[in-house]
C-alpha cells in the first residue's frame, strides 16, 4: 500500500513538471513558427537592435519592396553599427532630400536571393544597388567589405538576415 501511495505521489509531482516542460517547448515552437511567418522587414521591426535600420528603410521608401516576395539576403547593421558613423550622418541621411542616397546605401546591404551562412563563398557579390561587395573570411570570421558578420541565418518568409557590426558603403 505504501509503495502504491509513493508511486501515486511521485506521479502527481512529475506530471505538472512534464506539462510545464511541454508548454515551454510549445512556446519555443510557436515563436519559431511566428518568426517563420514574418518577412525580413517585420523581423527587423520586431527587434529593438534594428530600430535605426528600420527607420532608414522606411525613410528610403524601401519597406514595401523589401516586404515583397524576394527572396532577399540582408546584411543588417545594428543600432551600434550606425552609431559608429560620423556624428550627424544618420540624421542627415534620414532627411527627405537625401532619400535616394539613403536608398542606394541600404540597397548595398541587400543581395537578391536567399543565401544562408553555409552557402556563403568568399569573393565578390552583386548587391541590390548594382555594385559589388567583397565577402571574405578572416580568422574564421565572415566579413562583407569591412563589416564582420556577427549573427547569421535569421530566416523570414522572403529571405534571410545576417547581422553585421558596421554600416557598409558602396565606395569602400
């Protein structure tokens, strides 16, 4: 009788723990599914680290295009990357009279097609603005021009985001 009661008590204790673990696993899956259902612009807009990038994409009039079918590979500079630019640069680029210049700079951060990290190869890559950027591997780190890729493969419905630590410019 005591063994039966002990087994019953142990089962009663373990069931909530098991249910809680299942719930956490389901939450993780739900978050992944939600991420999988967002396009690259929606993913960036949902991450505070990209607020400057998102503001720039909107100011350049590119949000709708980059929310389209794609696929796109975006080398996304963080807010910290934008902060590395000379003082006043971002504010100046966000002005309506600099919309075309801003759009050109942002298109230099985008490759047509979905290129996952495992598929990246060193060499020149054509950017959406029509110019080429140089992809290289230095000390095990992937670089695009002078920016280091710090996070890879943030997949969306219409492409992928690779996070970079610096803003890259066509003239680099």
